C-alpha cells in the first residue's frame, strides 16, 4: 500500500532524524563553535525598532530547549511590537538538536490557521522562512521562523537535519540557530507581514555579525 500525505512526511522526518542522530553519534562532534558575540548583546535599538522588554525562560523550558545561548526580546516601532526569539546551539548532539517552534504553540493554546513557506528580502540576503498564522481567542499572530547556520537560512526541518548531517561529516561542526519573529495580526495579515519583513530587514544584518560562519 502506498504511503501518502502526512504519513509520508512523518516517515521521512523520522528517518531523517534517526539518521542525523546516528551520524552525530558516529562522528563524535564534541567541540562547540562559539558565537562571535553573546545574543544578549544584540543592540537595544535596531533601525527604528527599540527594545522594551527581555524575557527569561523558566527552568523547565530551558531544560527542554537545551540551547547554549538565547535571547527573547520585544522590540517596538510606531506602536507595533515584534517578539524576537533566537536560540543558538554551539554543538548539537544526540537528544540536543533543534526542534520546530510549532511544536510548542499548540500546547500553549495557539491554534494554527495557515502555514506556508515564504522568502524575506533582508537587504540583499533572501531568507527562506516559514510563515504561520496562529490564533488564541481573538488574538491572532503571524509567526516567521527559520533555521540558520554556516551562512545559510533554511525553512524546512527536513533540510535542516540534512545539513546537520552533511556539516557534521564535512566540517565536524553541528552549530546552528533558530530565529523566530512573532507579529500581531489581528488588524490584518498583510500589514503584519509587511511589519515583520521590515523588522527582519533591520535585524538580520546585526544578527549575522553574532553568528559563526
């Protein structure tokens, strides 16, 4: 019987993740690659966006995340808030790999309304990203996120695992980052997307200076 749709995707992801775990164990990648600068040192003002709040994750979330560094910060421009999260893993080992942020949102009460891939022009760099719209009650949000490492941005979780394996074999490196931006979308998805892209255009060149190539 031919496997289709969701079952096929889950099977492919399972095989990819098992393969990634096996290769990481076999290659014994142990030397972490440090950030150029701590993520907490990202500027409080980026373009026309001003940081207004830093959030600290609780112990349970940190234990589940297993990131080596992170920043969770809200920036505001002209009354619009952009919620930024960047997590960095200096060396991904078996059991310590990056997980999709969409695994967490339903557990927090957010229901997905739509999902697709998108391209974000970040000042000459074209970012491959995921575009999700989620809602909880009357609150609607636009979620943009991607995986980043070694000078590339990746939307697909499958391809992020593929490059994890390839880079572990080729470079003996498994460092990577997860970047997520959440925008309010109750006033409209088009406006939220424009505002999200504007924030990312201002933010991405600064982030790129912190991450190892």
